[in-house]
C-alpha cells in the first residue's frame, strides 16, 4: 500500500520474533498537512497499522470518532 519494495529493504529475522524489514524513507499523505516522510518497519503480522511515536509527535492529532474524521496540524 505504501509502494515499498521489500527486496531492497533491510531484512531482520530474530529467533522467536516476527521477521521485519526496515525502510529508511516512506512518504505519507496525511489530511491537512503536506506529505511527510518517515522511517518505517514492515512486519509479517496482521493488524491495521502502527505509525509510531516519532511520526505522531510531529503533529497535533484530533480524532472526531463519531464522524470518523482526522485533523492534523504541525506541533512546532
């Protein structure tokens, strides 16, 4: 979905843990702000997603749950 080629990503396989790939730069289009770039980790597990604290702290996040909307503004 993010257009990442895992063949070129750094692969990690630790005993007893899910394998994962480190991606140095992913561009994300988020509502209300210009596209942002961040590091990413792809894992062979099933869940909707986790964008991580380093990206989250760059913005003020407002969730309008009843209307299923998200508003963002830079935190600095």
